[in-house]
């Protein structure tokens, strides 16, 4: 898939971000905007993430797996229950995920714009977008 095809597949995609490092969250927001996506919500901690994930109008979510020592999996379960595809972001890779979550797309930290685009396509393809 070339860059133009990738861009057309994710342009306008509504993304929910959960990331406790503000610089990483800002970088991710910039990358998503450059890719033509719309950030429809962001959360810095589990409490905010749980509240927003119940109602956020997202088509995909990018979730840091560890928010200040709190695992993201309750938020992930809530989003999956709403049929919102998820992408885990981690500096440790997919091997640190519990078995039930290892089949989900994982975005390595640090990440590039191409990696974010690829993860978005992977996550949304799994859900027929």
C-alpha cells in the first residue's frame, strides 16, 4: 500500500488517546492530525479514561498500557465492549501484554508517523472499517 492509499484509508478517522506522558500525547496528537485523523478525546489517567471511554465517539483508541502504574485493561475492555478497536502503545512490546490482549495491534514507543498509520489500518481492518 502506498502513502496515498494509506492516507485515504485513515483520513477523517476519529481517535481517542489515553496517554499519561503529556509530551507523548502531544506528539501523538500532532501525528494524528498530520495523518488527517481527528482526535475526539484524550485522557491522562485511568479515572478520566474510564469516564470518557463510556461515551467517546471514537472509531479507534490508542491506549498506553501503563498509566502511572495502573494497567489500562479495564478501559480496553470497556472500549472493546462498545466495538471500538484498540491499539496498545508500549515501550516494552506486545510480549508484556496479558494473553487475552496479545492479538491487538501494538504501537512501539517511540513511534513514527508510519507506525501510527500502520497500527490504525491494522486495528480498523480487524473491525471492517
